[in-house]
C-alpha cells in the first residue's frame, strides 16, 4: 500500500508507520470510502504528534475518506483547515476551536474570529477539554480551570456561547464536561435551537456517561461520539463489547464513530478507523450500520448533505 502514497508521504511515514499501513490493508481500504473523522489530532501542535495536517489529509484522501475535522486543544484550527484544503484538494477539511484557557476560556471573541476566518471552514466549537473543571478534578491537578456550571446551573457566559453557536449554525461539542454538565449543555443547546450537537467521547474519561445518560442526550437531539482511542493501550477505558452494548441501546442513528487519534504510540487515523470498524463488524454490526455512524451521521453533525 505504501507505493500508493506520494513519495513525500512515504518519507514522512517511513518505518513503523509504513508497516502499520501495510497491516491496515487487511481491514480493507474500501471501508473508508466516504468516511469523515470528526476528531483528528495532528501537527502543528504543542503536543507530540506523529503526522501533520497536510500529510494526514493526503493519507486520508488516498484511503478514500471524505473528510476530517482537525482538533487542537489550545488553538483554533480554522486557518489550518483553509491551508490544507488549498494544498490537498478533493477532501473536506474542517477546523474548530476548543474553549480552553489558551483562547480565553468561554470567549465569544475567539468563536467570532474563527467564524470570520477566510474560507469559513471553522465549523466546530468544543466546550473546555483539558482545562475543563471536570478534567482538572479527574486528574487530581492543582491548577486553574474553565468552569461551565455553578450551583447546578450553566454559567451565563456558557448560555451566551450556545446562543452564538446557534446564530452561526456551528457544531457544538461538550468537550470534557462531566456527564451531568454535558446533559445540561445538550438541553440548553436544544432550547436555543442549535442544530448540530455532539457529546464528545461520551464513554471515555473523564466524561464517563452511563447508557441511560447517553440515551437521554440522544433524545435531546445530540449525537453520541465513540472514539477508537478509548479502547487502545494505556488510554483504554472501555472494551469493544462495552461500546457494542451501548450503541445497540442508543441506536446507531444517534452515534458517531471517530478516531481521536494523533498520539505517538497509536496507529494513524485511517488505520485506527479501519481496525475500529472491523472490530464492530465482529461484534455483529452490519456494514450499513457502520456506514451510518462513520459517514452519514458525521456529515449531518457538520451540517453537510
């Protein structure tokens, strides 16, 4: 398979990554045709990443994928999405902004500027992730955080942010908010008319939603995201059969499969997705259900046709 990649990509992915790509062919490249990964970490970043956005887009395009959402915990990726689309045509690349402390937390100016970025490819707003109060407490860290709730109610600035997301028809994600906070965000988003809402890696730490909570979020109009990263190595929080049980309880119509890959020890995004889909096939899901969760639902969550 490596021969199918450009020389530039081969050079960047030489060694173990090339071997990873060869192994991934066993899962069938055709399974990735039309897939959109809404949770892709890559360089440039302030954290170590195995591949940059240009090479990832080239690789995803070679594998037949329809698109990627580039995620950076600390900077908007709207401008990066513009550059990648210019350099790698015929694949849909989107960016977004995570409302961590580096962009001012729940900062409407950061979102307004993302919306104004040339190209208009800034599509997603994540509530705080690594700087979320829930994350900081889960990590038992002693550092500043970005709260979204106080005394059992969403903060006024969070309500205003949700209003802004609705105004610009963006996609709202719950980030690393707790399960209870995430449900509050989802309910407020529905109340304010946000059309596209995703519960970020709902079963992974530090969110850890129960099946009942995920079903409630789905009833409120949110998609429930299941990421491959959460079943891998040191980050493993759940087993694949846990995912299978939850998806069946919620219903594939309300679920999204994504990678959340981009860590040095893990496979590259297309490889991980191929392995993810293969594992779910073994759990008894049909190819049609996997297509719904990896192609149709991500497109709808991004406001695409």
